[in-house]
């Protein structure tokens, strides 16, 4: 079977079962690059040099639903207000691009958007710092439409350990477990990307609803702490949750892990944060890359992760979370949001069935959100909001 035929088949499949992508950082990119001014960065039109995402490329990529990340840095002095600004950005996108983007809060909304030929738009908060240790703030984000929260970002929060920080709580504290229970009660998905393996295990021990990994890959394939250990992947069938493979080269290609460590040190030597994607930061990145060529990830490398994750967790527990506009670099063939057909074509070449691919792209993500809604209805019939505080539970 030729690659061209595979690509045609991939696009045909995505017309019926489009991609639900678990994580896209366009709102923060718009904040950084245009101050949220959509006249300056209008995503309706041509490809923008410094963005991975616009509507024509979402369409070309076969995207049918997108969780827009309403991320703010953990060190932001007022993370709750900044998260509200991110939510406002998504609302501006929905108001401006109504022909293409459909607001979605539920699994039924996702299916309705697909039937209309629009891209279901959901929101996910990236990092528990966005609730400032307040269950009331958590409920407020849910009321505004946020449908998952990543328990940490790159730094620990007071009640949960991050994958990329020095362990402090050895997983979740008592308040952290209460956060998970309250997320279950209101129907907000618990996202375990970015968290320490100990936090993953504690969350799985605590949750009564399916969890997600909105943008994480397999640690057995690439040994990076942002990835998921096999023992955690093995627990997804009993939990009902899903792991959404990410494309970030430094999480999927071992050579890129090592190169990134050197590149990050170069950024710090220039007085910049290693995740900075401003024009000046990218200039420094490019100069480093000229001196030390960057190892290049490919579609095949991402497919290797999916092959492994399918073997360990099963096809019913996989999805896709590219992390576009949240990473400086992308794999060849997955350069921006138009690239998903290339991944589906690669999986077809590897013998993945159309039924399996439909689960990967669309069905699993819709099922998991619907299951979280079912759990929430049951829990709300039996208990009201939690009024616990971090002081009362953690001292």
C-alpha cells in the first residue's frame, strides 16, 4: 500500500472520526504575541509564522474537537485572574469564529459539533496553581466551562508533586485527594500530564471517574519524567481513562531529551526561562541549534509510542494531545495542526484498523468525558460541595 493511498485513507477516516486533541496552547500564544488582539493575529486566514494553529490548518488536519489550554505560568503573581483572561480569550475566539468553532461543555456537545461540521471547543486548565488552593475557585472554573485541570504544571503545587520538581508531598496531600474528589463531583476531568508518577498513582487510587493524560507519551519508549510509566498505563483499563500521546520532541525522542537539557542550560545562561518562546528566545534557540544540530523526531517516533501504549493500556484508552503552540519544536511531518493525517497514515501502514483509529481520534475522548459526566451526576445526588480547606486538611 503506497503512502499516498494511506494519506487518502487517513483523510477519509478523519472526515468521519476527526481528531479530538487534548491540548493546544493557542490562547497563551495569542497573549504573548498579540496581547489577545485577534485583529493583529487573525487565525481565520493565512498561516502565521509564529503559530502552529489557525482555522485553515485545523481543517486540513482533520481536527473535530480541541481542548484549548487556559494555561498560566505557575510563577504568575495572580494566577486566578490570568486564568480568567485565558478563558476570556477562548470566548473571544468562539464569538469571532462561530462558523468554525462550536462551544462545547459535554460529550453530547462534541457530537453535535461534529454533526454540524464545526470544531468542538473545550477548555482545560494547566496546573493546579490556577485555583490558588481554593475549591470554590475550582468550581468557578468549571462554571466558566473548564472541563479538565492538570493537577500541576512544571512545579509542585502545595498539594501535589510535579514530574519536573523536587518531590515534596510524595504524590497528593490530603487536600490534593479532596481536589480530585471534588473534580469528580463537578464533572471536571483529572488530568495527570505533568505530574509525578507518585501523584499519578495517588490520583488513580482516589478518583471515582476516568482520568486523562492530555499530552503525555510512554516512559518505556523515552525515559523522560513527563511520560507515563507502564505500571500507570496498565491501570487505565480499570479506571476507564485515557492517555493522549504528545508530539513534543523532547518527550518522545531520547536523543532530543539529552539535546534539550543542553539547550535549556543555554537559555538559562542568557538569563531566559527555558520555556520562553518570544522572538528573542527563539533567536537564541536558533543560534544554539546552528552550533549543535537538534535531533529531529518524526511521525514514526510518535507512532512508536502509540504502538507501545496500545500494547500496555489497550486501544480503548488512547488519544492524541499534540501540545501545539506550547512547544518550540515539532516532529517532521507533524509541524503544525495540519499534520494529523500523516500520523494516521503511518498507523494505517503499521496495520492499525479503521475501528481502532476511530477510537484513537474521536470515540475514546467522547466516551471519557461522558463517563465523567455520569459519575458527576451520581455524586451530586449524594453529596454537596466540599468546603474543605488546605489548612483544615494539611495543617
